C-alpha cells in the first residue's frame, strides 16, 4: 500500500508537466461540446453570446469494439467536431434549450431536455432524459434514465494567471433496467447504474509550452447483484516545442477498485510513461521518437515508439505510427459494453500491445469535406473477448494471444448543396495466433452511414444504416449469428420557430437482429415526436 502511495505522488508530480492522449472510447458518455473543426480552422457563426472553442485531443483506441473516426490522422492537435453538433451555431436561428418528446410502437415514452447557458469565456450545460421500451417479446421491456452537467471555461489570453488555459468539468449518470430474458429465469431483473466524472485543464494554444492534466472517474454497480467498480484514471502532460524540435512526456495511471458477491475486494492498476523527442522538418513534416514503459500487476512492456506525419498540400496528409502500449480492461468497462456480462468472474485483464502499427491517409476539401482511409495492425498477449458463460443468458470475458488487421474508411460531407453525409466502413480480421480462428463477437465488416437532406428550410429528411456482418460466437468457429442490419429514416418538419414535429422509423427491414446470442434487438419501430427549442 505504501508503494502505491509513493507511486501516486510520483505520478502526480509528472502529471503537472505531462501531456496525454484522451481515450474517449473509455468515456463515451460525457460529451463536452466541440466547436473546433481541425487544425486552426474555426466555425463561422452568427454573433451571439460568446462560446469559446473546445479543444480535444485527437485519437482514441478501442479494442473490444474498435472504431475509427475522421480525425484518426494525428497531424492536427485537435479533433474534428462531434457530428451531432456540427451545425449547432452556424444557423440564423440559435437555440440554447431543447425539449424532445416521443411516443412509438415500443417507445412509451421517450424524452430528453437540455439547456446550455453561455457566459463570457465559457458555458454551463445541463441535460436529462429517459426512455421506456415496451416488450416486443415476453420479458423484453426495459427503461433507462440519464442526466448530466457540463462546465467549460477558457481563461483570457491577456491575464497573467494561466492565460489561454481551458478548464472542463463533466458529470453524468445513467440507470439501465431490464430483464435477462434469455437466461434460466427470464424474469430475473438487472439494473446497471453508472456514473462518470471528468476534470480536465489544458493549454494547447501556447506557442512553446503545451500541457494537459485530466482526472476521470467511472463508477459502475449492479442493484440486484453485489458488484461495484470504481475506475480512476489520471493522465498528465507536458510538451515543449520550438520551430525545430519538441520534447515531451505522456503519462497515464489507471486504478481499479473492485468488489463483488464473494465479499472480496481487489485492486488493479496500470501505468504507462512515454518520453519523446520530435523534430519538425519544415512546416509540412514531423518525426517523433520515444520509448513506452507500461506496467500492470502481472504484465509489463518496454518498447520504442515512433511516428511520422507529412502534409503534402492543403488537402492531402499522411500519418504513420508505431505505438506499443498497455490497456487495463476491467469488469465494469466490460459490463458497460455488454449488458449481459457476468462481472464477478474476472476483475480485470491487462492487455499488452506488443506491436501496434497505424498508417492513415486523409484528404480534405474546403472546411467540412474529408476522406480518411488507413490500415491498422495490432498483436499482443491476453487480447480480451466475450464468450457465452455456463450460466444461460450470461457472458464471460476470456483472453488469448491474438493479432488484428483492420482497414477503415471514413467520409464526411457537411452542409453542401447535396445535404450532409457521414459514413464509416471497417474490415476487421481479429484471430487467435495459435489456431488462426476468429475471436468471438468480432464482425469482419462494420459500417455506419448517415445522410441528411434539406428539402427546404422547414423540411429535413435523414437516412441511416448500421451493419455488422455475421459473427462467430465460439472460439472454435463452429457457430455464428446472422448479420446485424438496421436501416432507419427520420423526418423533421418545422411547424413554427422553435417548434417541430418528427417521424422516426427504425429497423425498417424488421430484421431479427442479435448483438449477443439469444438476445434479440428491437424490431421495426415507429416514433412520433415533437421538439421545442428556445
């Protein structure tokens, strides 16, 4: 225990001068609004109460459910905006409050409310929502409640104390209640409660000194079962840069506090430290070299790190990276990924990325149009995956020495004469090394498409499609579940200023969709709604 306290003090000392990449994949719920696009381009908006740009770090890795975004290319230090808010302030009608209500074949009802209060240098935003899903088969009903509060403030550049620094605070909670309808007792209830807290202070706009310090806490527990996890993550940061060189260090310390039905408490931690040296080759190229020291309770890794980026012109950029590291997969994170996971079996699995390569090519045209494509290779020991438990309707986590090859393509077209489009396509080949078999529940093809067309200032239509190819559910690759296909349409009509009606159709093809064995997803659903903005 004394060793951990000494180490925590050492980590915090480094954090004051460290810089770390933010892993949004491990924190998908907290959404601090993004108003910066890429590089130094900013959104041109109608002049209202000042909303400061919100800088966010550029890349995240996710291995249980891999995803790649249009900002995968790390030449810029800031990310592309959240797609859902890409048009939040470039309209002549600016609203800060929103109330949405709906009722459908299986949604009885669904609703959300949010309000953003801007002030000089920042904003405060509150949000809450809920949904009750009527049963489409016996015992398939469920409900969820959520809420949160976000705060953001940027210090002015002309003051002596922390000029240009950005402080962000985000909190969120969620309750998800349902029945294990594919289990031994289909009426058995499960309620997952989760809460997130994120505090971040950073300055990414300084000419010579860049820093970020981030504290993130995730709490997950089950109401009907004895399970609680508190996952604390500290990321710290420093980078000094000149016209030619940059020198910095990335630090990460993750700590899991775990207790379950056996009345045992077990803590797991992981540390990663990466010092690096960068060389700028003119204005269009950059090379970084460094070393990554990663350690958990049972695993450790010491590997070199290298990256290179080239901007050929204003439209075309290339990025390549070799980035071995370590990730701590915990029971609480797995439960957030799979509602039917049994978290009492394994408290945590440290995954060592022994080899990790990523090559990305990005093409940008004008402010909002970009294409990104790339290839990613990953191999390591104790790669986690889901499989069916001996308990019917439950899932466990297992680990294998595995390798993954992924090709991905993203396209983003925003508010041109043909509307707005976002699409992602991924080809994932994730196999166990010894048998060369596919890991369970890893689709080879994943795609997400979203297209919006503005017929007039009053009428908007959206079309979307989610697709996962067939997946094996066992490591021997003898049994698979059918593809997941869910097309949808949403129509919006502005009745008057701030008031609109919506019609949403989901799973238009009425497919029997399964993300997990025996747990059928919701069939075709129709939702009528009203929105009021002020």
